[in-house]
């Protein structure tokens, strides 16, 4: 049996993209794990899942808290059409997360690059409201 | 009386100068114009030195120089003598001439820092009597002649700096007025009588005390109280003077601050607003951070709301179907099946038993690992779901806070802008200084008023005690038959003191009323605005009040020119009431008057000079076009004082 993973990866080319996030107020003072999860969420939202071409360590799996793990499991289940067996394969779950984050980080940077300075937060705010309203939560 | 001429030989910068105040025309008005530093003020000093032997109007420049002309010192050999002399020739109202001459002799010493040694001063007065015989007076007799021209005690009302006019009704007015009226009343003799009677009374009581120790004890106690009461009266006078000054100073500051913003208060408000602004800005920054944090946190999870719900449903479905938590350990069954031995009892399993295990394993759908993964996820997923549902509440709250802080900041900026607007265009330091000064004088005023209140209470108690002790002393002295005569004398002295005090007050009161009347008459005669004021009053407590035509007191709010005119009128009234219609000499008479009113003041001087010799010493800036237009053609003589290139000699040119 393969040894459990001790870290999550990004595409090597994504390092500079993650570094670029630091310049935006929204991402300041957040950890790489947080950036990864955010990118994963955006990738999932836009359904952009890209396999990693070359792997580069991003953070340790021990950094993940239960709610982070739950999100990754949820993503894995949804991506495999609720195949519960995926839950017994952490490596696969993490790979799915990495691929969505790989797609997400590119979307984020594209969005940042195409919005006026300081306007990214406003876009995010609007998106969040639109998303929330679409959920029809009572 | 008028000054006919002034001769100065070796007096300060005047080496050999004669000024003839010839009367030409109907105005006995004479003007000397000189730059500051040309010893213009020393004309004032020369007259004072000649008549009274002192120089009360020293400038800093003069203080550095000896009274003896420097050029004269340089031209005199070491060890030789040189004199300074000033002569004032006057013409009396009867057309007779008098000369006052003061001469000081000095021995010259040459060498660095060596000053001439004063050898002695002579003062003599030469006067012609009714038979045109010349009489010489020296020493005390000469001084007495001066007292008939302008008494030393009241000279300050005849020869003075124009600043006096400006300040006369600004500081401690009542004290100044009382002082002036007292001096003018010439009641020294009465006062001397009063003092003498008091001393005599004390001496008599002391004599009585020697006769009887009990009397002495009471006398000592009485004298002690009297001395303390006297001290208190002096302190009350001093504090009252300070109150007068403080009131005027507070008023002056208030006048200066009229229409001015309260800078200190505004500065303090400004500081507070700036601190508030910084605080609010920090808070706003923090709120923006919070908002970003919310956006980030929800951005991370909000898109998973539906998937999260799906997974929760799956897990809850499994739980409801009792598939979770697993009641069979599939791994253990597999192990038993493969080993064919029961791990519990250790017996070999039969084929039937193995078949049962195989059937059981077929019905078991979830592995232990998956079950655990699902179960451990339920609680965090529910928490995430709840959190997502709270998005609007969280974000709206922080947005409300942001809006509130932004509103607060806009409000603060508006207030700061208003303060800046109020302060712009003003000399903040000057305004601040006025506020500081006002506070200082208000504090002094309060302290002095408290002092006066406390002193008066003490004085009242002392007076009561004095009366008691006096009666006690009278009783004690009365009991002694042998002191009968002494008692009568003491009673006489005491009655005399009361009588003399009454007379003194009456004279002062009469003088005050006369001066009040004449001040009013002269003021309204000289005044250029005829309808503005109604009356001038000098109260029993010697407060001078100028009444506006509408009936309210207005001395504090009149222009400098009007205030100075009132002071000049008061001075002229003093001249008249004193009976000394001697010349008036004013140094820098209109320096504090704005150009608009100089013309009016010039006209006032012309009117004054019709009945009184008026000598005015101007600096060129003061002798502005407005003054020149009025005085040039209306004065008897005009002189210009000029400092020679060696800076030790001033000459006077007739213009």
C-alpha cells in the first residue's frame, strides 16, 4: 500500500501566481493553504480542473483542519459523482483538489489582471452576493 | 505762564542750543520734529532736569551717554573742568520774566571707560519784582519759585509722554484719578495735620500707659491693631489698584479678541478631532480588513453550499439506514474468513460457518475507513453550511460599520474644515497670546478680588476691635483722676483727626466736581463728533465714565483718539483747577492715534493753544501729512532736530 501523502502540490508554474496574490488586499496575511483552498473553490465554481504538469510542494497535509478536509472530501465526492470509494483514497482526493486549485489560481490571476487596481474586492463582493442570492437560502 | 525760551549748553546731545518759543499769531503752539535718536525727548528731560534736577523720560540711547555733551568732553583737556547748564526762561501772566538755571560742573578724566567726575550742581532762579528789580534765588528758595511755576508733584500733568494719554484711562483709572485729584487739591497741609494729630494722640496714650501698666497693655494692643489696620488699608489700596489694572487688561484682551475665534478652544477641538479622525481611520481600516476577510472566507466555501448539502444528505441517509456507523467490522470478518479460525474462541470454522461469513460480507457496503471519513465530515460540513447561511448577516454588519465610520470621518473633516476656515486669515499666535494673557489677568483679578474681600473683612474686625480698645482705654484712663488732663488732650486729638479727615474729603470732593465739570466742558469743546457722547462723570470712587448719547457707559469701546482726547481734556481740567495755567509739553502726542483721527487731534491742539502754550514733540512718521496739513500753518514755530554726523550732537533748525 502506498504511503500517505504528507503535502499538497501546485504546478511549478503556479508559484509566481500564488506570490502575486500577496499584492491584493483580499489575499494579504493569508496562508498558502488558504490561498490554495480559495483557488480550489474558484476552480470548482468555474469547473476548470487542470492536471498538474510538474509538482511543487505547497503546504503540509497536517496544516489542514477538519473543515478543510471536509471541503476537499466534498469536492472529491461531487467530482466522482458521489463515489464513496474516493474517500478511502486520500491521494486521489488531494489530486482532485490540486487540479481544481491549478485551474482556479489561473482564473483568479486573470481576473486580477483584468480589473482596475483595487477593484478586485468589489468584483468578489458582487460575485458573492450573486452566488448567495442564487442559493435562495431562507 | 509760558516758556519763552530754552537754552541748553553741553546738555547731552545739545551742545549750544537755544529754542525760542516765540508767539506768532493767535496759537501758542510749537512743534519740534525729530527722528527717534535725535534727542527730541531730551528736550522734555532738559526742562525736567533744569526745574527739578532729574530726567524722568530716559531713552535707552540716553542712558548710555553722560549728561555732559560727549563732544564737549572730547574737547576738554584731562583734569580740566566742563559744565552743563540748562536755562528755562518763562514769562508770567503778568508779563514778567523769570529764568531757571541749573548748572552742573564736571572734572574731565581722559582714558578708557573713565567718566567725568561730578563736582557739584547749582540751581538758581532770577526773577523781576513789581519794581523791575532783579532778584536771585538759590537752594530752597529757588525750589520754591519752581513750585510757583509747575509744582514738582503735579509736573507729570504738564510735561509728559503722549503714551500717558493713551494709558490714562486704560489701567487703574480710579487710582490714577484719585492720585491726580489728591495732588491737584494741594491738601498736603491738611494731611500733615491729620498725621500729626494721629501721632500726637499715640504719644499721649503712650504717656498715659507709663502711668499705669493696665493702660499700657490696652494701649499696646490698640496700637498693634491700629498698625495692622493701617497695613490692611495699604494692602487693600494695592490690591484695588491691581484689580483696576487687571480689569483693564482683561478688557484690552477681550477687545483684541472681539470677532476673533477662540483659538485655544478651537485648537483643542482640532486636536481632538484629529485624534478622533486617526482613531476612526484605524477603525475603518480594520473594518475593511474584516470585510476582506469575510469575502475571502466566504469565497472559499460559498460555492460548495450545494455540494455540502448533498454530502450531508448522503451521510444522514446512511445513518438513517443504519449503515453508519458500521455495526460489523468487515476487516475482522475478512481475516476470519481467510484464516478459517475464529479469532474469539480459536476453533476451526465449518464450511457452513464460512458460508455465513461470506454472505454477511456481501451485505456490508461501507468499509470502516470510508465510514469514518463520512462520519468525521458531518459535523464540519454542518458548521460550514451554517456559516454560509450567515453570509449576509456578517457582510451587512461590517458594511454598516464601514458606512458609519465613513460618515463619522466626513463629519470630522467638515468640522476640521470649519475650524481651518475660522482660523485662516488670523494671526493665531497673537490670538493665542491674547487668550493666555486674558486667562492670566482673569486669575490675577480673581485673586486680588478675593484678597480685597478678605482684607476688608479683617479690617472690619480690626476696626471693631480698635473701637472696643479705644473705649476700654478711655475707661481705664478715665478711672485715673491724675490722667484727667491727658484724657482731654487725647479726646481733642481724636476729634481733630475726624474733623480734618472730613475737611480733606470735602476738598477732594469739591476738586473732583470741578474737574469733572471742566473735563466735560473741555472734552465737548474739543470733540469732533458732537452727537456721539452725552456726559462725562467722575464718581465718588473716582471712576471716570463717558456716557454715550444713548445713555450707556462707553469708555471701553471708544477709539484711541477719543480716549486720548478725554485724557487730554482731563489733564487740561487739572491745569485749570490747580490754578497753574502753565505750558503743556507732550512728547509723541499722536503716535497711538490712527491717521483718520490725527487731523481731529491736530485741530484740538490748535484750540488748546489759543489759551495755553502747547509744545509738541513729534517723530517724522507721527507728523504725517494729516497733521502737517493742520499744524504747519497754525503753529507759532516749528523746529527740526537733526543729529550731526558725529552722532554726539543734535542741532535744531527753525522750519
